[in-house]
C-alpha cells in the first residue's frame, strides 16, 4: 500500500455525479492519495493509516516539523489513486499491473478510511468517491510531500 501524503493549508475534491455535484473540502491537514497493490490486506491498511495519523509533518512553535494531525486537530482528505502503482520504466505508457483489482482496492480503501476515522474522529476525515473521475485541489503547505509504503511481506 502506498500513501502519498501532502501537508496542506486546504484541499478539496469535486465530482460530477448523475445526482449532481459531490464536493468535500478540508482546512489545514493532509491530502492522502492512496494506492493499493495485490498483496495488501488489513495489516497494511492499519500500518499506513496509523503512520499517516501520527506522521509529524506539522510545525511546532519553534518551526520544527514535530506535530501530527492528532496534535493540530487537523483534517484528512483521502483520495483513491491506483496510478500510484503505475510503472513507466519501459516505454512511455505506464502499466498498472501491480495495482490491485478494483474489487480488492475498494474494500481496502474503505478499511483505510474507517481506520483513519477511528484515529482522528469521523468528522475529521473526508473522501472522494472510489473509481470516480475527480477534480482534486491541493494547496500544498511547504511544500511537504511524503511517500508512505507498507512494510514488505
């Protein structure tokens, strides 16, 4: 599992649906782009969600990155992103062979959200819509961008 974490001053997702427009936004916190691979399971979900919740990338009073989402009472916007497993080493068109199939990825995406809500509080975690075409706005603060990967099995 991969989570590309960006510290943000604000972030939002907009999706055009058959029922109208879906829109979620957050203030200070992090936007998490989440990718799932074939070998992922609940152990990887818990590891990455707990790491994101406790990642010390927010500045303390001394200006050092020493605080977590929990410490700043920040928000998280979680977006599914299978393209994090894109491989462009050969040719110019990436392949996505290592990305999990949608059925597996969707289950683990929702487990990740559930774990993040357990860690931070339900109201602190917003999401996109799995598998939808999304317009994501990220106002990266710093910029600070960290890649978190689950442990190798």
